[in-house]
C-alpha cells in the first residue's frame, strides 16, 4: 500500500535550466570570463557548481577561483526564470488529497 509520494525537485517539480544558465552567464561576464552558450551549458547543467566553474571559467589560481565565487555570491539568482513543468502543480494537488508528500533532492 502506497503511503507517501516523494518528488525530486529539478526536472520534476520545477525546471531551473534557463535560470541557472542566465545566472552562470551573468557571473561569468562580471568576472571577465566568456559566458557559455545554451548549447555548451546544457552538457554541464546537472554537474556541480565547482565543476561548471572549473570547466568554463578555468580559473588559473585559487585566488582567481575565490574571486569568481565572491562575484557569484553577490549576483542575484533569476528566480523569475524558474518554471514548473506542465501538469506538475495539478499532480501535486491531486496526490496531496490521498498521500503524504515529500521532496528528495
């Protein structure tokens, strides 16, 4: 008997690709690095922030990496670009009537 339904967040309850791409493009530009294109970024989308920084920004020293991270921490995240996949809200509402719900990410 099913007692609960667990959801992953990204790709299930929300789509953060466009927001993450814009965020990384913004911080790359502010740090003086070439911003990745959508096509380039797509291959790295589900990797860690550190992996993405290392691949695209290619900081040459720990000091340069720390400067990049400082810029990243000051950059506002473009929340307005987050999207819920079609049908996600309705599915959650429907399931909530009969099951406990949780998020695992």
